[in-house]
C-alpha cells in the first residue's frame, strides 16, 4: 500500500534562534508493499503464534523522487528476512515490529510508553558508538500492528522516533540550494565521488571531504578525524541522503543527525556544514542541483559538564485523514494465495514492458481463448508455454487415455495418471493445469474427431453428428485453434472449420528429428469480408507475388493441406507400431511447442493480427509487430540444428481451405462431411484434384521422341 500525497501541514517545525523563520522538517510517510502482509501472515501462523517479542524489520528510502512526492519510507515484501539487502540506490532504515494479538489490545496499548521505549533504544545508540558504527539507526522506525487473519484486515501505525534536541536550531543562514554554494563542476565531482564510494553504500549518512575540487566520501564515524586534519584549503561536510523533495525543507533523517552532532561534536566544533543530497536521473545523467545546503551553529546549547538526559521523543505518523491514528488495509481480495499466485505469474510479463517491449499488450494475450486439439506431447508442451504467457482460458480435446509411456514425455501427466486403465488425457491435462496455477480456466473434452477415409457406419452416424456439432461449437467459442494431433487426416476437419469460421489456426507436427510449425491463412480480408468469395483471383495474385519474392498477405497464406495434391485418408491402416506412433527425438516436441506458442503471441501483438504478411524467407523485409516479423511456417531440423521459414500461398484446389470445400460445407453441412468421411476421393473430385492427377498421369504416358525412334518416359 502506498502513502497519500504530501501536504504542507505535515511539516514538523523546530524553531530557530531569534526572529528568524521556523525550520521545518518533512516527516516520513509509510509505504507498505502488499506482499509484506502475506509474508507477515506466514510468519504469524508458523513462527510468532502468540508471542509479543519485538521483530526486526528492514525499511528503505530513496533520495531520487520527483518533486511533489512525500518522503516515503518503504517496507518491501521481504522486509522480515534477516540481513536482507535493500534495493539498489536505496538506503537502509532499521525498524522494529510490535504485534498485538487482539484488536482491543491494539487500541488500548499505551502509545506514549511504546514510543518512549523505541526512543530509549535510539537514545542509547546516539550516546554510545552504535549510531556511528551503524548510521542506519538514525532512520529508525517502529511498526505497531494487529492482523485480523480471518478477514485479512491489517491495522498498523508507524512511528519515526526523533528527539526535540535541540529545541531550537541556530542556523548560520537559511537552507540554500546547493547551486548557490557550488559550481556545476563541483556538483559533478561530488556526484562522481558519491557513486564511486566503496563502503556504506546502503547507509544514508556519511562524511564529505573537499580539497581543491577533489571530493571524497567517508563513513560518518570519520567526521572528527577529518575535521581535525582539515587544513585551510580543505572543507569537511556532514552529508545525508535526503528523501524530501521540497525546495527549502530537509527530510526527517536530519533531526536525529543534528542530535548526534550536538551530543558528539558541538563542544569541539560549534559550526557544521551539512549537505542534504538529492539525486535524480534525467536522460541517463545524474542531477543533484535540487539538493540543499544547511549550516548550523550548535555551540553553547549543551551544558559543558553534564551529559543530557533523554529529551522528549516524537514521531507518530498521521493517518490518511491527517489525524493522529492508525491505518487499516483490507487485503481480503488479494491475500488469497491463488490471487497472489496470479500476480506473481504476471510479474515477468509486466517487467517486459518496462524496457524490452513497452508496447506489449498483455490483456489481449490473457483474454485469448485457446483450443488445443490433442493433449499428448505437443498439447502438454503448448499448454505450459501458454501459461507462461498469461493465457487464462485453455481447453483440451482428446479421446485417448494416459498410458505408462506418456508421463516421461508429456509434462502434465504423472505415474498415477496411468493407473486403472489410465485417465482421459483431456481431463487429466486440464486438472494438471489447475494444480499448477489455480486461476487458469482449463477444461478437458473427451471427443473423437471424425476423419476423411474413416468410414462412418449407419449405427455411428448420430454419434459422429454429435461429435461434429461439439467440435463446431468448440471452435466457435475459441479464438486460437492449435492442431496438435498425430495423424494427417485428423487435422482436416478442424482446418476446414477454422477456415470457414475465420479463426486463427496453428499446426505443429513432428518427425523423427524435424518439426513443422505454421499458421494457417486467416480467411478474412482487411475490410472484414470473407476471402472465400473472391479467393481465386486473390490466390493467383498471391502466387504471382510469391514467385517474384514479394511478401504474402496473411489472408492469402496456405494451410496445412495447401501443399498437397491428394486428399487426406486413413494413414494408420496396415501400419506397424513404429509407423502408428510418433517416433521422435524427445527435444523436438519442446521446440515445436515453444515455436507454435510464440507464433500465436507474435500474431496477437502484430498490428494486422491474422492478416500479418509473411516473407518467403527470413531475410526478407516485412512489416513487423511488437515482437518482430511473423513467419508463415518454421521447419526445423534438429539433426542439422537448422531452421527455415518458408511461406507459401493458398492453393485454390486445397482439400481443406479452398472456396469449393468451404462453400460445400456451408451449403450442405453434415451431409457434406459424411460424404468426405465415407468416400476418400470425394474431396479430390470437388476440388479438381482428381482432374489434376489425371492430367499428370496423361503427361507421363510414353510418347515418341521427335528426332528419334527411342521411347522415353
């Protein structure tokens, strides 16, 4: 949770001697990360129980905030871990957490005594050598809490202990901008020395020595030695990293630094020069021109003989309403572990937008509904990659069961999935995804996909009709269709349906040491019209473009079947076991799964989406998206560690996506499909492939050679 905006009323005054104006300090404003409460909940349940012992906690602050922001002291999600380093370019603050076990105890606790106790620890550090050895103690804070773990309501109140010593701050002059005291070259030299310091990088307090524009940064405890050794041509300053952004007001850490100076060195040196260092980065260049300079005269405030007793301590933070009281944060909607997991899952994706891909549109990826036809080796791999990209809606379709050979290659299954005949692959894969990430909407559908060449008997017609209707509805309800099956003919029906319904369709297919990944042509023109009505002329133009090496528009790219001149048929009949199974090197499936997922995401991040053009080679210049160009296909060869990115135009006689096939399906529906299932040559007849084959056969008839009596084939 982050702090409210800063108001001038929040400034805490300390008077200046005489008639001068009042010096005002900007107090810290707490900023607690929501993840901290999750960590604290675990600690409370597993370790603390009912203990009231103080718990060390680490805070941090920066001196690089933009103008107008409050002086924030941050408590990060890992603040309860011992010896936890603070973030880069931040400075450590040492804190103590006091937790109560009931809300009544939290309300009735003696807050005055609590702050006095925290002040006593700080006073001991100031009067001994502890604050010099560990200057972070000067930015001490107290965190007083009560956690209602049933409702995930967290009550907390911060205190930043500081002393009213000195009660008055005699200034040699009003706080001045650093540019009034130093030249640009001097400021640059100071910044260079500060960046190059080798010790106490996380400490916000230090000593500065300047001699002939030669600046050096030293630990705070070196201040008396440097003052003693200082010559007329050397100056020594006290410095601290100032979290305040106001032009004439120092931040809260200066209060305790002044008390330390008063106790330790005011009798020896009454006047002290202090640099309130503030560093911002603009266009990669550090700027400290908004830092301020303070010069104080602390001589004669303390009695020369007696050690002062602990003065009054103050420092309770005001709440959001500007009143003295605690704050409450309601994390009931975020403390659920599944919601926290959701935030953590998206962390890598959000970090991509910081520098690598700031134009990345994450919601369009997350909202994409993915249908995975096949829950085997490819299906499992693609699902895991989709999770990594933040996809929340994944549906598996498969008719098989998990066998004992599957778990070692198919990452969503385990040994128990094979027992008692094996679980259905689709439902087992969906369940496994939920076990990995409960926020995913994963479903499994047990369904056999009807295929050309696989005859449908009269007794099975109704069942096949239902299967077709179910598949049609699934494709209609999803945005991206992945064809991840084993056989060629099983890809025909979803390829045709994807073309008819204008869906993004992707294929991944495996060989022994090779793979094919491709996107099917998106059958919709840029004006929204279906390309089926004008595909002949467009496809001829696409073919001509491909011949001349021009990129091919996405709506004119071919599908998985566009390079074939025969219709799909039963490819498993009379095959041996090794010919029926996908025999492949184990790593090939992971490569194919990763590439087909990245291909989909690249399309989603392209301004033309499915209409993105594809070059016929990887060297061709094409219009790029946020994640680069989008190829038509990738053909990888693991044996040679080679990959090609060819592109082919749609084939006007394709048995899956051509105008004739899609039109026949739209006109006849299931009756057309039934003819395809029962008659393998039917697709070849209506697309003209039969006639094409006949022409090819006629051209191979033996004819006499014109100049000789020889016969050639």
